[in-house]
């Protein structure tokens, strides 16, 4: 191992450790999905069942098992915790970064570190690498598969094509049929754009298809045999109906993924757009005057463009939209930008001053909300006055430093390092300043701790007209099913009840004829908690 390789390994390990792993437990699981998925994995582990996901003891067939399996292993090694629930996504992101480095080192030597660090530092990757969800598992499997496909396309070695099929099998275990469907769509679009159909036809390889089936089908068959409703719930409702209807109430405008995709590629979005424009311009020029030999570099850039843009367009058609849907497109932006940089390194192309300025502004801008995140979450607005001026001052200093560096003597060769400065500052500010507010306002963990402090033994828990994020969070942190009063699930025995502070009259009506004691108020989420006697025990 050379000194250069050792340096690369230490550099990537350090950034992956900080961006993906550091402070994973600084705040509790947030939203509805994180605690829900973590609880499903815990229940599967407790039952030693690797086939049927359950939530509250009932089959939960919305998602395939790859994340659950990873979380089960993490729980077994590290114990059940919110940190362990997030470790699988952090590991998946790290694996993606490593493969990006190895791919570029073998096929596009000279920008392997750039490609890996750009991938690691995209906002979408950093965010989902720190979340207990399926999105990072899908993104890692799909992206590694797409890189493997290009490796086969360029070298025509079947081992790479086998790796592609293996990764698509993992992708379908991560989040369903979207992985192989998107891969086919990207490859077909590339064939259409490049007018080369032979790679598309040759991708259909029987041993690869058998490998794909061997990886993916055993679980699908097993879960269908155990749960006859699986096909209807998972395929028809949570895939086809989710795409074609607004069944799950996530409507957004057609252009929704343009800003979402841009934000996911921050801080690199300006140069990614420049790389897209340059690739399209070169492609148009070659269509007018075809070269004698195929331009492999241009073909790779077209591949990366298709990989980036096709998922964005495809999910824009969907009637149901969530930000994580287009995460598999983000590594394509990093690959495209790395190829763009390689061409400019080779010919020492100077950086446009306007491009440098716009990039610096976009890259440094996230520092402002990161520094003010605690106030923003608590007050639902950004503060004015000294805190805002302080945050803007830091952002401007970083912005100027980036511009001066990019238009100086080293030019684009310093792009990765100067751009990583605001990334590190942003993540550090969120973890240092914002975690308390995030934990108190968005997680059920502090409330679960408060409830445990007032109990002599764990009681059943019910909620009344609270957000489902709080319900699922309490289910995970207390490891018990949560009853909902408004659904008629009122426990007959004594129990604790969580309800909005404004719902005292409704609570009194719902608990008529039972003793009720007010225990406390959790101000950050504006809810009260009560002790409710068993049915038949009069007030």
C-alpha cells in the first residue's frame, strides 16, 4: 500500500466518521418513519422472525426487509437504541463512498478522492445516512449497481454485470421493484440518447437474472406464503397505488423534485449544473459531426446525466411525492461532477469567476440556518439582529475564501477541500447548537424519559389526538403498543394518557366515569400526560 493510498483511506475514513456516524444519538428518532422502522426491526428480533415485519404484533407489510435485517444485526451487536437504529444507513453510505473511490481509481484515475468526497458531502447523502430508513440502503445498492453496470459496459467483464444484478437484487429487498425498474429505464434512456442499443440488449443476461432471483425471490416467496395479503398490500397499494394515486396524502406539484434535487446536491449543485450543460453541449456537437472513435468520456457523462435526470423525471410523474424518492439520483451528480473535474484537471481549464462566486454563495449559505437552527425549530422562524448578523458574517467569510481559492493559482484542484469547509461547519453547527431543540421538539425521547420518571412500573400508554410522529416515537422508546382513544382503542385497565394541552375538555369526556390525575405538562410539544384509572373505578 502506497503512502498516497494510506492518506486517501484516512481522509475518507475521517470524513465518513464525522459526516455519517458522529453524534448519531445527539437527538432521538424523529418523524414517523424512523421510530416505526426501528420498532419493526426490534419486534422481528424479539420474535427471531426474519420473514414477517410486524408493528405492535401485527404484520407491517409496507416495506421489504433489508433495513430491518440490518437493524436487527445492529441491535444484536450494540443493543436496542436510536444510535443502533441509524447505524445501518451510516454503514450503507460509507460503503457507497468506498465503492465510488474504488470505481474512479480504476476507471477514471486522478479524481477518485474528489468523487468519494463529493458523494459523501452531498446534503441528501449526509441527511439520509443519519436516518433510520430504507432510502440509504436503496441508494447504496442501486448506485453501486449502476457503477458496476458501467464497469461492464466499458470493460465487458461479466463479473461486473453479475455485480450489477446482485445489487439490483439487494435493491428490490431494500425498497421494492423500483430499483430494477429505474435501472432499466436509465440504461434504455442512455441507449436512446447515444444510439447504441447493443449494451442495452446484452445487459439481459440469463446467469445475471438467475442471480437476481436467487438474491431477491426467497424472501418475497416466504412472506407471501406466510401472509397472503402481502401482494395486495405491498405491490398493489404501496407501490402501484402510491405511484398512481394520492392514496397516502403526499401530493406535491410536478416541479417538486427540481428544488428537492438541487437541495440534495448542495453544496455541489452549481458545478453539477455546469457539468450537465457542458455534457449536453458536447453531445449536440458530436451528433452534428460524429467522431471516428466513440468518446468514452462523453458516454460516461451521458450515462451519469441519464442516471441523475431519469429518476427525477420519473418520480415527478408520481401522484405521491416524498424527498427520499430521488435519493438514488444524487450519487450520479457526484459521478458526473468528478468526470467534469477530470477533464478540467487534464487541460488546466480556468474557473469562470461568476461560476466560482455562485458556487461559493450556494456552498456557504447552509451555514446560516445551521447556526440558527435551534431558534428556528423553537420559534418557527429565523431571528433577526445579532444572531443573524453573526451567522451571515461566518457565511460571507467562507464564501470569500472559496472564491479567492477557486480563481487563484490552484483553481479547481482545491474545489473539494474549500467546499468541504462549509459542509463541516454546517454539520458541526447542527450537532453543537441544534440537537437539544431537535430532540425536545421533534423526538418522543425526552417525553418517554419524563413518563418513566413518574411511574413505579410501566403502565399501558394511550394517546388522544396527538401527531402520529409522537405515537410511533413513544412506541419505540417504551417498547409497547400505543392505544388511540379517537379510534376507540381505550384501555380497560389503568394507563397513562397523552393529549394536547388544549384538549382537556375532550379528555374529560373520553374518560367519563374514571379517575383521572394530571401528572405533568411537556411544554416543547404542548402535550399533557395523565394517569387514568381502570374502568369502573369512579372519580
